[in-house]
């Protein structure tokens, strides 16, 4: 094992203990260190970092920038150990990735997605994906959180579920509507009939009796979206499973505004439910739909009008 490989292992361990998952970044850095080893390099140089970042010929400049950005953070860590390490300046291949525009689903869109899921050929797969999509829609859970659920994470008597060690290592409890609890019970009954001996404690199980795989869930979701005639609205606004979370957040805020509630004072409740670190992360949803932004503006105008 080279000294750089050992340093990378230590770096990833430290960062992950701090709550950073570093899935894609970890893979990129392993490839980068392998590239350095191929060139007999014992430390990071700007020249080698730039050459590696631009290896995918024909790729977008933003992807080159993202690759170099991963190296930059690692190089800063290395520099505290080896002063000879060169840290690529921030103005080299700046990553200007734009946040995707949320795809807000209507109630009929969600019905169409679940209907398409029920039409999947294998009965167990059909029941699994229809239940998964429904759970994401009514709780705003992240896809990864849903597929990591175990049977023991459901408290049937309390009508809640526990999400363990999600983003940044946080755990939280999610209260469920009685109809959601019943839908989950129905899935368990189907699962026991169709897959009585699963190979995992996971709540959602695949045809093979194993835990669902994240990439497979995304692939299947996009297939279902196509069957439900749910297509892109623009190059930056495409249907994704994660947008069920955006839709849940926006609909919650809309309901609060329409009910005349004091939304700012309740924002921490939604933040906690969604598993955000700070309410400021949740405020981003205000810009997700013109109606929501308009209601927020009307509330602000009324508040300003009441000031002496």
C-alpha cells in the first residue's frame, strides 16, 4: 500500500465519522490516488490534479470542476501532513453546477406513478414499488432512508417509524397517518405471502429477498414515470424520486399558509420531520413554486402593513 493510499483511507475515515458519506467523492479520490501511483508521484501536484480532472475527454467543464473539487479538499488535508502538497486554486476549473429545478408532482401524477407500479409484471415487485412510492410521497423521506428501513424500525402501536443514522449521522422519528400505517401493514402481509423467507431484515425487499438497491430504485422509477407519461419540463426539471420529497415539503407549506398559520414559527417542525440540520435548509422550498412564493409574499405584506 502506497503512502497516498494510506493517507486517503485515513482521510475518508475521518470525514465519514464526521457524518459525510463521500460515496462518489470517495470513488473519485481512489481513482485519483491510483492515477498518482501510476505516475510514481508521492504527493499531489497541481499539474497532475489538472491532468486527472480532465481525463474524461469530451466531458462537461462542470464535471471536470467537480472532479478537481474533490481533489482540492483532499489536498488541503494532505497539506497538514506533507507541506509539499500542492492545493489546486479555487479558480481552476471552477465547478458551476446548477441545482436541479424541483419537479413538483400533482396528486394525479402520484396516482399515475403508483398505478404504473401496480402494473409491473411480478406481483411482489408491483406491491413493493407501489408502497415505496406512496411512502415517499406522504412522508417526504429520502429514497436512501426508505430502503434502509428494517421491519423493527416500524412501531405499529405508536404509528411511527424510526430513520436511523441518515444524513450527517442523524436519526429521527417520523409519525405516520393511520392510513399510511395500514398501507404498510398490507405490504407486510403481501410480503409474507410472496417472500416468506427474506434474506435481510429490510422492510422493503427485492424479488431475490434482499434489500433494494438505490440505483435499481432510480432506474425503475424512471421507467414508471415514462409509463405514467410524466416527462421532463425542461433540461433542468426532470422527474426524480427525490422530488417526491420536494413535493411533500411544498404541499405542507402551502397547507399551512392557506390555513392562516404562522409558517416561520412552524418551520422548525418541518425541518425536524424532514431531517434537515437547520430551518434555513427548508426555506429553500419557498422558491420551488410560484404559488408558495406568492403566499409568502402576501403574508410579508400584511405583516409590514401592521407595523406602526
